[in-house]
């Protein structure tokens, strides 16, 4: 299967814009055939989902579905990430966030890196399998705010996402400054792990299915974590997959070089 658009390019000036703004739209990543096949496979995964899980809780699915690994480790995405972390790239996490029609949950403003036991991180790729806008639960980012390390948090009282950036820390005109991800199915964007971001509930009668791929340098800290298997609910450990370059610290990383 040719998953990925062969005409994709990302050059130094794109990377500089990403560094400045904290995010960048990448355009079309999947081929039409790749998108169609991905959507069928997602339908199947959602049908097979264990009753203890919700479709926005499918973590590290690339460890369970090789087609997701093929996409997450594809050359164009690794070319984007190489600008960020250098030539030795580890794929350490993916998250399928599928918000069902009418019931998809919102996610409040937060910064990712503050929650993770990993370091030397590259940007997170956000790949849409459906057309997305604010009606079906797209993501919003706050351009330029990825440099802020002083944003304090407060409890939300919500079980799914129990913290958010204290609204008093956000700019008064956040509604004007925030940028929505209006993507067509098959398109992607990349965001810095410190950019404040949030997403809306899915109020529409359409699905919102997105894969978030997370990368790091092979020299970063690699903490442990477990995730539930989407079919069985059984926990399995996170694996750190070397998807490009060398295992420079000789950690016996599993090599999954796709290009
Ligand atoms: O896609 C979303 O709804 C939000 C994604 C997000 O918060 C994340 O990947 O950290």
C-alpha cells in the first residue's frame, strides 16, 4: 500500500516557521487510496474496541496495528521531525483520538510536555482521517505560546482530563489569537509539545478521527508506561522504536526503519 503522498515536501523555511509559531500545517500526507484504506481499518478498530474503552482512548495503536506504524514512521513525517531532533529518531507514542458524532469529549487548554517522562522531544504530528472543524471537535493552538514554561494549571473536576491551564494565564483575547485546525481528511499538522492546545466537543453528526504521533531523539530519557490493548483491555508496555538513524546510546532499541 502506498500510504503517503510522494509529492510531500517540508523545507528549512517551513521548519523555521514551525519554530516561530509552534505549529505548522503540513498539507496532504495520505494518498487517496491510503486514506480510504485507513478509514476502513479505523471502522474495524472502532467496531472491535473493548467495552471498557472509549474511542478517544486508543493509545500506542502502532504497537498493535502495523499499518499505523507504517504511517507514523513514513519518510515525509520523519523528514519533518529530523529538523527538530536530528537524524536519530524514536517513535515513542501514538494516540488515536476518535470522537464519535454528538458524543465526542472536549479537551481543555494544556501543554503536553509537562506531563511526560520523556525528553528531547520532537513535534507531535496530528493527522486527520476525517474532515475536521470546530463542529466535529477539531484542535486549536495558541501560536507563539510554546515558549511559555510558566503557565500554571488548575483542576477541572473532570475525570477524563483533570487539569487545564489556569484561564487567568491565557491572553484576554485568546479567542481571537487561537488558530483552529481546519484540515481535510488525509492532511496533517505538527505542533511543539509545549504549545497550549485544546479541542472542542463533537457536536456534529460526523466522526472526528485523528492520529497523534509523538517522536523523540534516541538520546532522550525513556520512561516506562503501560497502555490498554484496544481489543482486550489488557495492559502492555510502551516500546521505544528507532524509526530512523542510529541507536547512539546503545540501548538496544528495537529498529523499525521504514525508509
Ligand atoms: O486532538 C485532540 O483533540 C487534542 C489532542 C491533544 O490534546 C494531544 O494530543 O495532546
